[in-house]
C-alpha cells in the first residue's frame, strides 16, 4: 500500500509550483483530480515546443499520476461540481491570484464550511502583506529575492537559474506543509488553512548567503561556479572538459593535493586552513588549474574517486540522464510509450498514471459524484464541462 493511497486531492492549480506539489502527492499514492478550464486547460499545455502526441514536454513533466476534469468555474453549475468534489477531498490546492478563489466560490471559507477536515493550501507569488496583489512567476521572484544577484559569473550580470527552481522548491514546501497538516489532522480531526509563497521559499533558499549578509551588512558577490566560503569548491577545466571538485574541509584538501601530486600546498602558510584558502583563493586556484589541464576528465574522476575526494564530471542533460537512470515509463494515450524523470519521494512499486489529456477523466469523475449519463450530457451541451 502506498503512503497516501486513501488521500484525495483536488488540484485547482496550474503552471509549475502547484502541479509539482500535487505530482509529489500522486507519487506517494494520492488520488489527484486536476481541474482545468475547458478549451485552454493548464497554460503549460501550450508552453512549447517541444511537443509529443500533441502535449508539451513542460506539461508532461509535472502532471503524471493525475486525472483531469475540464470544468468552467465561472458557471454556477461548474462551481457546484468543484464544491462537491471538495466536499469529498482531503486536500485542496490552489494558486489563483489573491481573491480569485473567493470570488469563484472555492475559497477556504466556502469549502471548509461543509468539510471542516479539509486541508486547504494556497500558493501565491508574494504571500500576505503589502505585495499580496502583485502577479508574478518564478522568474520575477528570482529577481526580487536576490537569487539572481548571487547567480552568474563574478564579472557578469545577475542570472536566473537554468530551471524554475523557486517553483520547484515551493512545490516541495507546499507538499511538506500538506503532509504535516494531514498528520496533525489524524490526531485533532481538524483541517488547516495553509499559505505558501514563492517569495518566502526563495528567501529561505538563500540560507548561508542570507545569514552572512545579515551578520556583516555586506552585499554578497557572485562567484560563478566557485563557493563564497569554501576553497577549493568549484569547477576546473581539464584536457577534454570540466570537473567539479568539492574539497570541503582540510583533510579533503590534503587528499586532493596528494592526488594532484602537489603535496606541499597544504603546508603552505597561505593555504593551511580553509579561511586562509578563501583569503588567498586567487593564488591557489591557478596552481590547481594548471595541474587539472594535464589530464582528461575521466582520468581525474577515477583518481579523485579512489582518493575519496568528492568530484564529478560537468555533464550535459542527456549525458546526465543516461548516466543516472532516474526514469520511469508510462503509456500515454497520444504520445505512446513515454519516459519521465521520477521524483526522489517516489516509492519503488509506483505505477503512475500518465499525464492526462485535457478533460480525459471528466465523465469518470462526474459519474463517481453520482451524476447520471443524461446529466453529464446536459452539462456538456451547455459547455459547463468538456
């Protein structure tokens, strides 16, 4: 039995943070019903190319394990359908702009009135406060949070991370909050109102960089692929590529220097401890770089592995996916056999549903609500569902 096998989740979210959260819950066994707009659906269905079987890779990446129902929430009949689904749900997740859920009749007060055990989670961009009404995406929050300011080459401009990392981290934060609320509910019998924001997630993700800034009052600098507080902890060019080396303490630095056949460096008064190496990084790094250029990456990888020094080849995405097979296979109704990347919380015995087509499960879900065939046909004729 999967951990969340008896948990029902009503997913009113779209794009990335919310759908990522509900995919994690689905990976743990929850029955996730994804509510989408008839005709358009989740915006990420059109975020391409690439597409396969008429679906974007973006949508496919964060929506496996779910059933899709296409309902027009602006219509009273559509609103009633979603309210009935919420009455049977354990969890509702939404990421509408602040005030929209209430206006549509699917806010916390509307739904918890009939289902006091409901765990209701809202994901917003900026959270409650002065900026609550502002719209935004991950990209905007990477800029506003300072994350861009510390990312990129030392002499280059602020740079976003290569993926929507704040959305992904917010998905994990929301899932963690929901699991904690479900655990508390098992004892108290009461649901919960949860609020998670991209901005709070991004600020908390600054961890040691934020702490250093608060302690010193100094603005952090960009360090490219190097580390502000550990040396050497960065990439080095090799004969045929690059390798990332993480000598995070004095013992590892000594092993690294022995492997590089520069055993005298740890005894140099400039490099004897990590604080000294940070102070004299501009003198140490060129010494190490000259040695790394003498051999290919695979040779260095083998030598450093044998010495117990953490190191890794700088791979491209296809190389990484080939080297570390964290993939699962599903049979998609239009794309056919489809490979997806598994999540780290996914049980080994999971056999997930493929990402759904828009409205694929509308009739099935309405039938489970007790709607008759004629009622479903009437709703479809009125364009309340699709």
